[in-house]
C-alpha cells in the first residue's frame, strides 16, 4: 500500500500527525479524524511504509487487530474502532499514558480496574496475548485501558477451547506481573499462586520458540522488550556513557522516539554547560538524531531521572505531560525543556 493508497482509502478524513510507533509491520500516528460528529482525536495504523518482505505478516496482524477492536472497542476498555479499511484503521484516542510512563506505584485501585477490564475482554471471547508489554496498558484518570490488539485472538463461541483457557490464564498472569512490580502489597494469595505457575504452553514456548523469535528480531533490529528498538538497547548506553565523560557535562539521559526514516530515533538530553556543537564534535559520527542541552534534568524524589517525561517531550506528546508533573518547580523546568525541544518534525497542534 502506497502513501497515495492510504490517502485515497481515508478519502481526506485523516489529518496527522505525530508518529507514535513505526516498525516493519505498520506505522501508528496520532492526529484528527473526520467522524460523522466532527473532527476528533484519533490514532491511525496503516501499512503504507511496510517493506515487501514483512507485508504478509503485517496484513495478518492488521486483520487480527481490526477484528478484535470491532468487539473490544464497544466494551469501554479499549479504543473504539472508528474506521476499518483494507490497509488502514482508525481507532479512538484515549487520553492516558502507557503503564511504563504512568508508573502507578501502590495504586491498587488501578489494578482492580485492570482486572475488571480483562474480565470483560475474556467474557467477549477475546484474549489479548501481548500484555507482558507495559505500553499495551494505558492509565487514564486512574482507570486501566487496553491497546494494540495485533496479536489478539477472537474465540467467539469457541470459548471452551483449551487454547482460550490457556491464553486467558496468560493474560491474567502478565497483568499480575505488572501488579507485582507496582503494587505488590495488593497481591492476594490466589494471585501469587498464578504468578508462580506458568502454563505448559508458555514453558514450551520459552524453551523453544521464544529463543528463535529473539534471534530473528535481533537480526532484523526490530524491537526490544519495551518496544523501543534494539538501537535503544545497544547504542543509547554507549552514547550516554561517552557524553558523561565530557568535562562540561554533569549527566545525560537518552530516550527513544519513533522516527519516520530510521524507525527508532535517539534523543539525548544533556545536563551541563557544553554547547550542542561541542558535544557533536566530541561524539563524532553515530550520535543521536537530536541532542539538547538543559540546565537540569527532571528527577524524582530519589534523584532518578524522570525519563518518562523526557520520552513524551521527544515524541511531542506534550499534552500528556501535565498529569505527571509533581511540583511548580518541576513544571517550570519541564517548560524550559519543552520550549527548546529539537524534534519539531513530527508534531501536531492539538
């Protein structure tokens, strides 16, 4: 599907957008969709940039999401399906942040909401099958929502199928792993037993298929476990360590962002007095796409860099930052960082 095909299929109804994710299976953009009730915030998944060698699998994943969202989107736990074409689908925008950015420490109510959402999904005969990724759980007004249904299975009237019971169990187990990380005190005895026992199919997969999967994805440089790309895993730590050796640098933080050309881009935020040209010369070839010097990096009470906020800045998801700011001083600091941000190519005036 070409870019022209995408425009023709949407017939001028899409205005974008900020790229949220780009890989060999699809491109996801945030923008505005002309619905029957007027323009609304929405998310577009399209196959316009998919390479030929992954097109078959990309189409299969696309169809799985289209079918699952047509059902799950009506349950109030996932984005509604607004448009479904052959190579493009538009889903509603949920004004929330991914779990790995929200980090709901000690928030037992959020995980009660997540468990209720999962129960509704399973009652509809759908298993998500990709809930180990924190970015597939959204946090919005204290409630949990699900997104990214590319791997979902729709069992419908075949819910007595043993595969459904196994997939349902694994969905729950992955949710409880997140609960153990953020709200371990809220785990019940029954939930701890679920965490302690993987299904037989999962044990077989981890011993065989998962190793093959990792070998293939690493060879293709497709993704890491957080969905940010192997480039973030391999290159970012090396670049950050190099930057910290500069005499005018106090600290450096590197985040990943979806890039239209490279797939995964790197954005370096550098705390210190060095100028950007000085740091570019210091790094030489192979540096990050964007490099921004700041007077201070945002940090939490423990002194750790708040990379989740920097990631939103790098992705131009500026409207999601407000709910994460903890003080007026932090708001002022982030405001200065935002005003000087470098990635102005993928942005949208919301």
